[in-house]
């Protein structure tokens, strides 16, 4: 029957540590002389969403005058993951 190679992880991948891996797979037959072939394998590691968002500040304070119309933009904040 046909034989297929397997790519098995020895440890989990961390996108923050390395988000891209490039490998070269070489197959060699049992002939005399042996024949070989190669293939490039590219692995893109996606984010597992394992980090909660963090705001730039812990506390935000806003002062408003009364009578501000409904839908008025009060504050824009940024959080990073």
C-alpha cells in the first residue's frame, strides 16, 4: 500500500514566540541508486486568543457638562491583546 509521512508536534506552538515555520521534507526511496524528492512545508500559527485584552490605563475619568446630546461620544479607549 501507499505510505504517507506524518508531521507530529513535540510541544505546543506559541504564536507570540514564533508565528511562522518553514520546513523541507525529503523522501528517499529504497532503489539503487536511490531517488529522492523534496517538498516545502509552511506553517502559519494562528492566535489561540489566550490573552485577555489589556487597557492602557486602569482608571479613566471623564467630566461632562449637563445637556450633552444623546449619542455624544464621551471617551475612546484602546485595549491590546
